[in-house]
């Protein structure tokens, strides 16, 4: 599909999605919010890509939501304020679904972040599974600086990634969180001196994931997210139910045989998701 905001490249079983508006600091214009879930959904439906790497171009990963997103028919004069508020709620939920598509995808996502990751950029990368950053990267809950509360996904996800006190400090002050501190408190997995080094490491991680059994990888993602959001007892019960249906002895036999024969294992891709479901 033609995209104003992204370049999509497929390298074997690895999909690379690159933000391509560096002259505008990769701000999230209205097209961004439509294109991202469409691209991720198509990859997810097809089942052939085994990992998604999200990268960017220019000085900043993204400066966040573009102000044009706020311009809509909801600002029409004479519109009943309570009707406007009800409609605005649906607009916010539509924005949330953009990053939900990333978080809920069957395939894991690696974010490679350089420079600023501001506002909705934090929402974007916290919906990813793994985050790498460059030395010059920083994260900022910038919504407070324009007199609003972050609403697209910052708090539901960030509160489960870093300590409560850090979420509050960043949210209340709008301060920048440098990459080194982000690694220290667990927001990013690793920090690199240059974008080139970061992308090299991210691609190596992507290759390792792509070489694993896709069914086991997607099962791990489902279980990790379920365990995050449920009690220990519920999570133990769910993994037992999952394994009852999804444990694949032929896949395990192939993994053992490949190890014994010192070769790469061959696993089936995930099946395409039927259209209309």
C-alpha cells in the first residue's frame, strides 16, 4: 500500500517499518493514525513476517501527534457541547486503536529509537515488545506542557514498564527522560552510541526471533501480556489451557533434530487470518 508516513521493507521473515517524514520530525499527521494499523494489520493477517522492526529517520524518532489531528468537525460552531464530548471520546478511542494494533499483533515488535520520542511517541514505543535507543534519545510525556492529560496509551502501558514514581514525575513535569536513565529504570533494553550500531543490534535480535518457532513466539507474547494483566493463578490456568490446544510435538521434534544435526530448524509460518473475521 502507498503510505505518506512509512516505508515498509521485507527482508525474509523480518518486516522493517520506517517513519519517513524527517523534515517534519516524523509528527503523527492524520494519515499516520490510519496507515499504521492498516500496515500492521496486513502483516498480522498474512502471517509470513515473524518480527516487526520499527525505526525512524532524521534527528528525532517522532515529535508526537501533529496538531492537525485536533482539527476536525468536532470544532464546528453550534455543535452541542455534550454531543461534541461524546463524539470526542470515540475519536480518542480510535487513536488508541492505532497502537493497540501494535500491542495486540501476533508478531513481536522491536522499536529502534533515536533522538526525541515525544508525546504520542511514548505511546507508540510502549506498545512495542522490545525497545533499543541511541545515546542521544530521550522520552517525554509532553502532553502536560500543552495543558492536557496523555490519553492515547501512555499510562496504561508505561505504569507496567517503569516504577510508579518515575511515571508520576515525568507526567507531572513534562521533563525529558534520557536514554541512560530509561535503561536504568527498565524502559529500554539497551543503549547504543550511534543509530547504525542500534539498528545492527536490532536486526540481529530480529533475526534471532525470526529463527524461532513462530507458534511458540506468538504464544509467549500472548502469555506475557495475559500474565501482566491478570493474577498469577489466572495466568497459570490460561497457559495450561493454551498448551492443551497449541503444544506442537512435531515442531518440538524439528527443534531437537535441528540441534542434533547442527542446522537451522524449519518451522511453518503462522496461518493467514481469514478475511472478514
